[in-house]
């Protein structure tokens, strides 16, 4: 009897060991499958960030105030930070121009950084051809960005922008009047990293129906709050280029750390001011974007 029980136990031991081995093998296979899925997902996201998102294009629309009886709509299209380079050429610029024209703008503003590195790559003839196609009822206005101020960029940028029908502001005001006679003042400040910025003296003196301030770097805006501009338009940050949903960008740039993207309301001593930071169209240094789709901004104001 005892021997029979002993033999039975001995016969069952190999079966238990085989089951444990199978469980370990199954767990190992599951772990490998999960690891493989993570690797594939990471590779797919990286491919998207390098080859897809930098070449997408979206329109972000903002209403600056509510329409009222007898009001006149002013449609402002803001373009910024195109950063033309071998990886982002006039082919992408053509799409930008086509999309901007579809928005039927009254005013087009460009807040700087046309080329990424003008001395390394430029295509002036074709760039001018495309930028000339931009159409706006009351005109096109541009300012300087930090990439427009270095080396050969200075003359090249001015020639291209002015040759494309833009008014290039450098610490200057520009005045326009709408079809219904509303007076609009646009102030363009020189770049803070490569220029000599200052506020034109007459910017506080005259009453206007609507006032727009253009600066490239958004973090300088606090010093202009009490000038009582209705909207400040800036660029420079690219929104960080790479960011995770619901989080601040992990990488920011000089004078673009406090205000990185979208609409802000800034309170001063005597006034409250709206700021829009455009996340740009191109990329700098590395051609990569993730969760920061290249944007054209349409801002609607009622006068």
C-alpha cells in the first residue's frame, strides 16, 4: 500500500513541473508581445512626428470680441515661423498660401522667421512668387524674427518680403481704414534677439478703433500691456514643437517660456490685453513636431 502511494506521487511530480514550465513560457511570451507592441508604437509615433505632423496644416480660429449691431468684421490671418529649408520648401509654402487665401482675409500679418538659415538654403524667386499670391483686402504686414536678422538674412529678408507686397515694419506704425471708415493701427516692433526694438512715440497718442501690436518673441509683451492694444500677435515658440497632451512643452526657447501657444489675457496696471502666440508653420533645428500641428491663425474682430 505504501509503495503504491509513493509511486503515484512520483508519477504526478513531472506533470506539475511541466505545468509550471508552460506557465513561465506563457508569461515570457506575453511579456515579449507587450514589449514588441511598445516598440512598434514608439516607432510609429516617431515616424509620425518626423514624416507626417511637420507637413500637416490646420486653421485655428479665434473670435476676439462679440459682434454687435452695425459692427464690421475684420478678418486677420496670422502666419509665423515658416522656416523654409531643404526639408520644408516652396512646395509647403504653396499649400500655406492656398489655405490662407481660402480664409478671405482682410489683413494678413507675418510675425517673422521666413527662412531657417538663409545662408545655407534659399529659394528667393519661388518664395516671392508664392508670397505674392497672398491676397488681403487691406494689405499684408510683416515684422522681423530672430532668424531674419543674422548675417545675409537682413538684406535677403527685406528684399523677399517687400518684393512680395508686404509692408515691413521695424519699430513703426502702419495705419489703415476699413470700408466703413474704421481706423486701425498696426505697430511692428523689431526683433528682441537680433534687432534694436523700441516703441514708436506716437503709439499712445491717437485714438483708434482697433490697435494691433506685432512682436516676434511673446515674453516681451508684459511691458506693453498699458499701451492698451486690442491684440498682440507673436510667434517664435513653435509651441515647443514637441509636447505631450495636457502638458507644457518640455523644451522652450529664449523669450518664449512664459507664453507658448494660443490666447492669453494679460492684466496691466491700467489695461487688460489679449495675446495670441502662433505655434508656427515650419520647424527649427530638427524637422519634428508632435501634438503641435503647424497652424494658420484666423482672428476675427468686430469694429
